[in-house]
C-alpha cells in the first residue's frame, strides 16, 4: 500500500446522548495504535481505554474503521453543550522489521515498514502543529528553546528576558513587568494603586457609541453598590450607616444598587432627591428595632424610585405611640414604589402630603395592628396627597386596610388590586368635615375577598367628607358587614359631613354579611348595573331626615340585579330620602323584593323566581281617595319561570290603628281591571287578608300587574305611609 493521505486524526465529534459509533479515516496496524480522548463541558480531557470504554474495527483497512463506545457520548449535539470525542493515530516509535543476511526480501514487508515510518512522521507533524514555535525568520537554539530547571519554575510565572529573549521565571516579588507597574502591583490598597499609576489612574475612556470621555471612577459613581460602603447581608449586622454613606456619596440621578441578601437595620436611611433604589435578586431589608420613620424616609424630596426590594418589619404590635413604618415619604413629589414586598409591620408605605405617586406591582402581607387595634395599613395616603395611582398590587392578611386614602387626598386611581383576608375596610376613602375633602377618585377593577373583623369589615368604603367618587367594576366576595358602603356622619352638617356625587356601577357583590350596597346620608348617588347575590338586603338607601339631620337626596337606583337576599332586595327607608328615582331593577328569589316609600317613583320593575309574596309600596291611604299600590308608575313586571303562579290572596297591614271602614282593591293586568276585592276593617284592626279564587289572576312570564286602593268615607287610618300591600302567590290546587 501507499500512504496518500496526511490525515492521522478524526474529530472532534460532538456527543448527542445517543450516538455510540464514531468513524476514523486512516489506516492502523493494531487497535492499540489509536488514542481516543473525551473532553467534558469543563474542558477536562480523559483518555479512554480500549476494551473497557470502546472497541475498534477496521484494523489494517486502508479506509479506516469505527470506534464503538460502550456508552453514548453525553451532549445535545451543539459545540457548547456536548462532550467531544477525538480519535488520533499514535504509534510506538519502534522498528520491528528484521532483514536476514542472504535472506529473501518481501516487498510487502518493506512497504509496511516505510508506511509505518511515514505515519510516525505524520504523528510528529500533528504534535508540532499543536506546539508553540518560533517564527520562520528566527533561528532556534538551545538558549531560546530550553525552559529553566524545575526548581526555578516552581511557584513562578514564565516570561522572557528583555535583552536576550531567553525564557525566565518571575515571582510576585520580583515580577519584571515594568518599573512603573511594579509599584502598582505591590500597592496595599486601591487608592495607593491609583496613586501609583499617576495620570493613568484617572484615565478617560469613551463607551462604544458614546461621545464623552469619562474616568472609570466617574462612571462607577453612577451606580453605588451598598457593599462598596461596608454593607453586610447577614440579617444581623446593622447596615443603617453603610446605606446612608452610599446615599450621601451618590450624584444626582444615580442608582443605589442593593445586591441579594438579608440586610438588617436599627435606624432610618434618609433618601435624597433624584435617586433610584434598585434591588437585584429581591434583597431583604429587615428592621430589627422600631424606627418610626421607617427603613427609608424622605422629607421634601422629589424623583424617588424604589423597586425590587422586600421590606420586613419587627412584627411587634406593642409599639411606641407612633407606630412602625417600613417606608415613610413626606412632603415629596414624583414618587414610585414598584415590585416591592412589605410585611410584618404596622405600615407598609406611608405617604403624607405627597404628589404624583405611583404604587404598582407590590405585594403587602401580614400587616399587623397597633396596640389599640388602630392602623395596620398596606398603603396609607394621608393629608392632601394629590395625583396618585395604586394599581395591580396584591394584599393578603392585612389587619385593617389594604389601601387607606384620607384627609384631603384627591385625584387618584385605585385599580386592579387583589385583596384577600382583610380585617376592616379593604379599600377605604375617608375625610372628616374639618379636613379638605377627598375627591375625584376612581376605585375600579379590584378583587376583594374575605373581609373579617369587628371594626367596619367592608369591601369598599367611602365616608363623610368625600365627593366625586366612582366605584366601578369591582368584585367583592364574602364580607362580615357590607360589600360597598357610602356613609355620612350621623347628625352632621349636610354638604360637609356627607358624601356626594357618588357613582357605584358595574360591581358584583357576593355573600355580604349584612348588605351588598349600603348608602347612608349621601347626596347625588347613582347606583346602577350592579349585581348583588346573598346577604340580608341587596341595596339600602337610607336617610333619617330632620330628626337627626341625615338626608339622602337625589339617588338614582337603576338596572341592578338583586338575588337571594334574606330580607329585602331593595330597601329605601327614612324620611330623609328625597328625589329618589328607581327603575329597571331585577329581583330573583329575595324574601321581600322591596320596601319603598310611596313618594319614590318606580318604573319597569322585574321580578324573577318563584317568590311567595309580591310586595307593593307602603301607602298613605286616605278616605275617598284612590292610590296606586305600586307608586306613581303602574308598570310592574313579574317573571315566574317555567310554571305559572296564581294570585291566591291580597293582604293589607296597617301601621296605625284605623277606625272602622272598607278598603277596596282593584287588581289590574296589562292596564285592565281583572278583580275587585273589599276588605272590612273593624276599629283598631291592623291586618286583613282576602282570598282570591284560583284562576282569577294568573301570573305567567312577563305579567304586568298593578293594584289600586280606595278607602270608604268613614275609614280614618293614622300616620303616613300607613299600609303595606302584598299579593300571596302560589300554585293552584
């Protein structure tokens, strides 16, 4: 044969976790002529063993053969993610041909010996190609190619003599870098090294694509890493001074960088204007004592951004007179708190007299109460905060309020938050008559669940001196008291102590402990398109009137759905309710659909379900006068479902003892009389019911029904709205 190819190695091959057979493309004389190596992902090379790690075929074949591994080569087939296999021909440097004197010479034996010699030459070429070499124009010599002895090489670094180019060894004590750099290398501190470098210590550099050259020190100052100032993230060391030093060293517009870890504090860090506090890897900032001004505090500053940090309090409720805060920002503007966590404290974040506030994407949990069960706020916006957005935050296990807006704070949005397990009003807006009103606030798209506790456990509450508040598209599920509450001060000054211009629209309230929506002593209410399921009463509009100074004027209640209420679907009560309009409300299986004064107009009422009684207005029945039992509008529509119901009886209950007389009921359907019944009252008799023959009045889906009431001349009841009329419904037997 001849050796016509210079190939003496195959590979490297990438492993894929499945392949075990790898080819080699050169001739070998024995399987021992192959050197098979595997390199792992860390660059560690291992020589494989023939007969243990692999087998060989193709010995003496001019075209080579295959190496078959006993286990698949690890990897994903890519250069970065695979072990690599290399196959190389490595012959022993021996000559095994023996020619005898006067003996025969075999051409095949001679050719094989020559082939082996060429293969050894190729082996040397391969090794040379992987070695350091002098360039062609330099002649080699023993001086330039020999390394110093072993004793001189130990623990040292190789270099080359500046004059002769001879390989020499250097130690860290006598490294011949240069006379200038020797002082830099030997400097004990960074400051001394920079001083030793002279002008190079403050060398100016320009970033790629930039136009301004700056020193490295100047560039590094843009981001102050708290660990550069001594901060220790062990959860024990007090880091207050270290963090304050970092803040004080920052240029305007800089970044305070907090690496991962647990940082303890016993005092307060005073933030400056134009600062971004950025946590990397969710660092924990933990109070180990109780500074009432918080871990972070600012007074009179602006443009502060806090993000990516978890704040944890002492979890001690028996605090001093001023309760514990985690972050306390006062008289400041353009503030952002984003993607942070707050727990185990009495206040998460307290904003006071601040403007332009963004609170977004945070998690507040396990917020505790103060000694007297006051406080316990996720986020508090107090004393005339203006222009705020509290959105997309998550709250759970909050002792009092998730969000509390008070004392004149206005022009804000509370949107898209989720609240679970809160001990008082979850989302609360409140101002007293002595304070500026809270106004122009939208509370929307929030989810509030499981509101417990003994102090006003309500989903959403607004109270006293508030105006122009919209509560829209919220979901409230399971409250001990009210789903939504609008409350004026009892006996207060109208126009100051009561909410006004309030819109409650598109909300869903499930399982309120008492009422779905409760409105007391509030003016200019719009309650529309809400759905209430469960509770005692779906919607209450209440104002006691002149006796207590509590009025509820100009309420519009339209398009609501009231279902499964155990008392009333809708209750309009109190002499202080005036100019109230109702319409297009739907009732489903409420115990009593409504209780409404006769002076309140109704239109397009809808009943659904198999209610046993169909109540009408409370009436003022006067002698020789006819009134409509369903109020000024006579259109009442009743939906009974799959099976029609019969009107079986009509009843009247007096609130004051009448004289003897007769009350006549004319029942209409679709505007036409269908039955007339008379009830004889004896003197002092309060209640009477008259049976209606089955089939006289049949209520099927969409029945329009009305009742007109007239009294005889001698009938003299006492009081106003002195009679309640109802039809008893059921299936005919």
